[in-house]
């Protein structure tokens, strides 16, 4: 998860280092100062540029699908999905539509899964596995707004890909300094379960698979408290393939 607040925190920390150096920084050569500024700029992350790059990559991936392809598994989400390095699930080709830093929806067409639902038609999906929401909460989006946007997203997906089976996956728990988000995550997941039932779509309780006894993301399954390591991706793959097998894929 990356958002504006996180980037500002990184930059602020870099600035603080310079302040603590005091006069020592003032005595640096112009070349050293330029290198310092370059290093500080490098840690800021351009979501808009990454979003555009990933959309272009996704479109290229769909263009490479064999003409005989009648159905794919689309993985739709943020960085957690983008990092899911899998090319086939249940015997079907995978189109990974994860974009790091993305949210359910964003204002002004600056990103958001809702703004790129139209891409689904080109993917020829038989199944769509949706996992999104943690960046919304990391950016302090109110829960009621996230719920409303998610409902709009589900309706848009069903309208764009009516023949595909939509699987709403629970937002994953976190741990460490991200653990403060977990109460909101649990509240959102309760809503998603109800939304899936109301809309007649599948609900996949990934949180139950990836939680420890405290309801946090399992130790050893994450390095930073949010993003996943191979054991977590292995459990996720197993959960998806069990879902596909149950539906005859």
C-alpha cells in the first residue's frame, strides 16, 4: 500500500535528517547537496505514473491472449494482487489487473478500480477475484464512503462482465504498525459478506485463512505488516483453486 500520506511521511523524515545535520549540511558542496536532493526525490512514489504503466501492461497482456481463449481468471486489486505472480489457476490463464496503491474509487479519474472496469471486457473473464480496500482505509477514507463505492464497483463489474463469476474476497488483516486498520477491516468484511449475499455473488473469506489467533496477518506471511510473502500467496492460490474446482473449473 502506498498513498500520499505515506509519501509525505518519507519526505518529512528525509527533511528532518537534514535539519539535524544543521550547519554540517550548509557546508556541503553543491554536488553533495544535489545528490541529497536526488536521493530524497527518489523515495517519493508517483502513483499516477505507475497506474498508467500498469494499465498499459494489462492491455498488452490481454492482447497476447490466444484467439481461442474462452475464459480467464482475472485478479483485480492493488499491490497485494499485483504481487501475485501466477499465470494459471484451475487450468485457466490469469490476467493480473492489480495496481499498487490503487483504491476502490478515486476522485477525478486519478485512479481507482471503478475507473478501469471497462478493461474487463477485453480479458474475456470466466472468473473475477476482487480484493480491494486497504489503501482506502490507509488514506483515511470513511467506512461509509468505502462501502458505497464498493457497491457501485460490484454493480459496474457485473454490468461489464455479466457472464463471469464474481468472487468478492475479504480485505486482508494487517499487523505491526498497520494493525490499527484491523477494526475497520473487520467492519468492512462484515459488510462485504452481506453485499455478496445481497448481490448473489461469491464471498471468499481470505481473512480467515490468513489471520492468526489475534486476528492479525500471520507472522512470517508478511515482511512489513501489509504485503504478502510466498507462504501467504501459496495459501491464497489454494483458496482460489478450491473455489474454481467447486465450480467445475
